[in-house]
């Protein structure tokens, strides 16, 4: 990640693979993004991935079904990355996949990166 939209700009951060970012603006081949800590930076459009990831903002509960009374499936710690499988919430829950392949449902207020 760079401090300006150029390969010659100062490199300020090496983002881990899958780190969610918020897109602020787009200039042809460069994208201005906000990271989970709120910092702004520029990244080459080629370095972005279409795979949507979100990050748990606290210890978060995943359920087997998209219902508040559904059985607890498992918990993830703060900072854990989850792949967002569906953009729209179902019954107020997001469908996500954990790195080891488990699919579950989490409440949107428990993640960052939507």
C-alpha cells in the first residue's frame, strides 16, 4: 500500500492476503482504500481481489442457520478473516466461510469490511 497513486510513491504498508478494505475512490489503475484501523492508502487495482472478506471485530458467534435461535456452530476471535459468501443478509445474518471451510452465519455488527 502506498501514500500516493504511483509505483514511485512511498510504500507505507504490506497488507496481508485477504485483508478487507473499504474503497474510497478509484483512479484508473489505482484505488484509494481505508484499512480496518481507519488509515487511508493507495493500492494498485491489480492487487485487489474480487473475493470479499470481512474481519471479526470481537469474539464472534457463528450459527448453523440464519436465525438467532439456531445452534451455535463455533466462535472466532477478534481479527479473524471470514469470506463473505452472500452480499445481502438473510434474516439479519451474513453467510460466511471460515478459513478451514466451515460455513456459518454471523451478525453484521460483529464484522468489519461490508
